């Protein structure tokens, strides 16, 4: 059976060569703008969006409601981290040059409310990108990992990827973080430290119980190539199929820039509302 990207034209927006340094909500606003376009024009080609950030912590909405979240966020920002509450599900994750963010934004039927097929499209894309290493990949929640979920991706029991989803009326954005390089233990410690401050006094069921030794990067798991290699393999995977015409972009198209700005303003307002600042 053909892969889904072999059956439809896709657009590839890749800005990984220049990681964001400032407002971490900017790439999320680009996803929002594409999702709104997909919602309005159902023939819009799916968009695969790759990006990185130098130093950020992205939170889920439940994280922002923890008793001392605002204080913990101020501590992170004082340490040089950009922070934001993302519009999709999930919990806190660290972003760094070794972490690739991969979004899949596409139009869907208004009646198609089952999220599972869209999670599976992302899982299939990542597995195929990893090639032979993808055969070793498992899907299922890794207990003790940060941002736990049903579609945690792991190799040899170590989580390297988490997936969240954002649904509009006739569009969906599936968003994954992929720890390609770096130290999984270091990433864990950053998130553990956040919850130690933000969740003081909160019942344990209100936040992830992050445990050491549950996370790893693909490099630590023996997958070669690093961040640049992962992106190259993804590009080659898409271009290998003549049936899928791939339009490659390196910046948000001018035609969507105004919509992305509006989305950014809304996301920033939501962030301020949730964290009280």
C-alpha cells in the first residue's frame, strides 16, 4: 500500500538551518495560518513544517494552571529560555538546536473527528524517515517520560519523540518534537526542575511524574546523521516519489504572512491569559 504522501501533493516548509532565537510562538503561528487556510480551502496541499529553536520551553495548557506556574516561568525566562503555552495538547517539552519540531498541517472533513488516523500519519512519516532504524521504533506511552502520550515514539524503550494535535473545524495540525541530538537526561532535568517549582502543592495526577532515564536522543540511540541528516532523509523520502509533487519553501509565504501575524497575536494573548502575565 502506498504511503499517504505518495498519493497527494505536499508542501515542505523547512527553516531548520536557522533556528529561531526569539519568540517561540512564531512557528506555531505559521502552523495556525496554514491550518486556517486548509480550513477555508479544502483542496490545499498538506504542509510539512520543520523548525528548531535555540533555547525554549513549550508548555501545555494544564502546565500553565499549576499553582506556581507563573513563578516557574519567570525562573526559566531569567535563565534565558523563551517560554510559551502551545495551542495543541501535551505537556512541557524543552527545545534546543538538537530538537527538531515537525508539523503536519492538512485539510480534513468537518465530520472526521477521530484524531487517531492523523497521529498515525505522523508516526508513519517519522518511521519512514528513519529508514532501517524505523523498524526498531515502537509507539505507546513511556511511563516517566516528559510530555507522556499514547503516541510516544521510542527505540529500545527510550522515548525520543512526542506527538500532539490541534484541531480546527476543517483542518488539523499534528505537531511532534523529535530529540535528534543532545542528551536525553539533560532534557529530563530541565523539565523536572520546572515541575518542582510549578507544581509545589499540586496533586500528583495534575502533572507528569518525570523520572530519570526515560528519554534519549536519536544520536544516543545509535541513529546517525544528526539534525541535518534527519532533514535530508525526510526531503529524500518525499522527493523519491514522482506521484507526490513537493513544493519546498524556506519561509512562510508572503500570502500567509498577515494571517500568521494575526495568529501570533492571538497565541500571545492566550499565553498571557493562561499564565497571568
